[in-house]
C-alpha cells in the first residue's frame, strides 16, 4: 500500500468516525482506555452489549479464516483460543466474570469454591473444588485431574502453553511431564476436592494464574498426547460433536454440565458451528451484508482494515460493531542473538526508522488502533503510557541512518520479517518505512494457525517478527518477564520472548521486583523497567489494537471480553430469535 493510498484511507476513516461519533454509547472503556491522546473519539461499541439478552436455543455460527492454534488446555495460550476453550469446553480453577468493559476483568471462582487460600506467606495456595461438576460422560471432575493437566503442561511434546507452573512451582526445574510416571511433589491432592500448590517463592497473584487453561482438568485415562488437541474431553457446557481440522468444528451441549455449579457460562445456543478456511474479505462482506443465515453468525477474526470504510459511515452496520481494546501491544521483535541485531545501535535504528503512524493507518487508522510508546499497555501505567524515547510517530529516518553508521552499517542491510497473513498490510508499512533508512525487508507471511509454531522455532525463524503480547491480568509480572526474560527461551514452541533477549541486569531486576510484597512498589518498578528495556531496544512497540467485530443482526449478548483481548465473550453470546438460525 503506497503512501497516497494510506493517506486517502486515513482521511476516509476520519470522516467516517466523525459521522459515527454521535452513535457512541459512552460506555465503560476496556482496560487501557479509548483514544490515543490526540482527540480521536472512541469507537462505537466499546463497553456495550449488542442485541440485548439472548434466548435459549438455536445454532450460533462462527465464520473463520483459520483453525485454532490449540484447543488442548495444556497448549492453549492464544487469547481468542483461550476464550473459546475456557468459556465453552473446559473450566479452570478461577475465571473472569462474564461482563463487558472493566467488569470483565474481575476474578470469580470456577471449578474452585473461592479464589484460593494462601499460607506460608503466599508460598502455598489451597483450592477446594465444587461438588457436582461433571465431564461429558457423567464422571466427576477431581483435583487429581487438575494436577495431571498442570503436569502435562511441562511435556516437551505439548509445546505452546502457558508456563506459569514452570516459573512458580517448587521443584519444577527439569521436569518433563507425567509421561514416564513422574509427578510433581509441589502439587498435592489430599482428596478428590482439594488441590494444594507449593511455590518456590511468594506469589500473591497466583489465583490470577489459575485462569490459564493449564489449570483445567484432564483425566489421565482420556489423554492422547498431541492428539488430545483435536478432541479435548469436556468439563464445560459444550462438547465436541465433530472436528475436521481446518474445515469445521461442531459443538453440542454437554448434558452433564450443571448450571447450578457455574455462575459464569450462560450456554444460550444449542449448537455452535465454526466454519473455517473462508477468505477474510468474504467474511467481512458477509457480516456487513447480514443476509439470511449470516444474521445468526459472528466473525472469528477482527475486521480487516480495508473493510472499515464500509462499516463506520453506515449507522445500521455500526450498531452491530463491537470494538473493545485488546490491551495487547503489537511489536517488531528482533533476534538479538544474531548479527546485525546483536548490536544495540542497529536495533535503535529500527526504532527510529519505523513509521508507527503508517502502520496504524494500515491497521484501519485511529478508529481501530492507538499508537504505543512503551511495551506494557496503558492499563499497567495507570491509564497512560509514557513516551520515554520521544521518537516522532512518523519516525526519524535521519537519526536511524546515523545510528546505522555508528554501528558500522552506513549502507544499511537486508533482513526478513515473518508476519501472520492477516498482518501483511502492517508488514508492508513497516517495510516501506524501514527502507527510508536503508533497511531492506523481505516479508514472509504464515497462516495464522501455524504462525506461533513458525516463530517459536528459534533455530529456523527469521531475524524479525511482528507479533504482540497481552498481559494475562493487570500486572507487569505477566508482561515484561514473559517477553524479555531469557531464562525461559525454548528451542521449539518458544513464546513471548521472540527477540531472544538475554540480559543479566534485566533478569536480576525482574527477580528483585518479583520478590516485592508491596504491590504498589512493584507496579512502579515494572514501569521503570519497561523504560530501561526500551533503551536496549530488543523490540519496537508499535500499536495497541482494538478488536473490531461486526456481528449478525440476530446476535444478542455480544460484547468484547477485555480479559481475552477484546474477543467476543462466548460465555454470554447467543441469538435473539433461535428459530431464525434454523431456517
């Protein structure tokens, strides 16, 4: 996309947004807030529920351009997939309240009777499980099943999942999972309804970590190793009826799910059908047109930036728009272990060369994205990110060329960047802006379902990747250590630290902050460390995106769940008139 086209699109979006401003609800913003400090009004759909309260029954259709990355709870650590898995298929010890806006970040018990009981200075956490929670075959969920899945999350043949257990459980160093009959002594189950976690250090936020799918139950008798990804055994309101990878997933009710044990999931539809492999532009056009069966459908992936001009000027379509903040930071991450990115001035040159404003325009403009000036999102800075480097939004190519000269690269260099296919337009904006400083970038696109596996192969990946990170809950401990702690880099299935950043001073400071018992002191320390890391430039923060979704006219209970990156909350969404979905 050339600069003229981007400018025209930005102008169209600005005009459309002006038309749509009066339709904004004025509702509660997602964590990180709306607007970018430049006076842009908030997008319609923030903090609101579309379509009223759903009626029970019917078929909810999900139109998708991709398969899930993982549905195995031991491997599920992508925001949208976690939403789908934990709201529909399996329950975790603790989960998030089903509510729009900031209320969606409140922790509530799920499998557990409460949010856990700490002892020994928060080094030990005890959870008691509810009675009457059943799997899809009518057998009871037990504490031993939760322990088993936590142990599975260590298995080398099950990469991709969260590593909270590896980071915090005592005696977990070198553990390789339960395949050979080895079990973690730091996870105890005194009885079928009690589970006790022994941590290597105090961790007051441990209940927040138990929202992760790794803390869902998996009965050992049902475990099929990597094949479990295609048929997880349900403890939630739905079970898998059929799953043709890359084509279609059909969920039907789990008749043994008991709503009396579950205050979160409403389970309105009788069936959910996820249709995969569709073209993203076709999904956008179908959702905007809202014809026939598509009125009872929702999109899986966010609205393409190119489709924004079809939505914002049209009041009728705009009423069906959900656009919550993702609270996730998009970044260009550079391989700090390979030349030329092992030189800090080369990395700083990329910081200065990058035209973040052009990338935002390629993302749909200020209606759908805010510029990022720090790694952690605004919610972790009390509502507003600092701008420590003070680099212009359009970049500073002259400063970038000077830094390259100082690094011994006066003529620039050639490199490659890997992006998900949905980010190709953003990658082209990155390519064009870095070229101004003599950095020639080749773009390699990967299907979204294979993207994380591709960039997680540290030996064979490209030197640059465009990806992002979302805090699992509002604490710096869920952001900076996962993105910049070099002690948890994996050869395969690496996640978060895609800059492969290994800096002793940074890791030492992370340990010091993690040991702080004063949460306010720790929050301030994480904020300062964010700026310290930014000066070393392992990655360039680019955007905080919203997650725009146009839903069908027969959809009710639709809102973006802020704790799952703005994706629809599948605990609450359903249909206005179920009969229309069957026609």
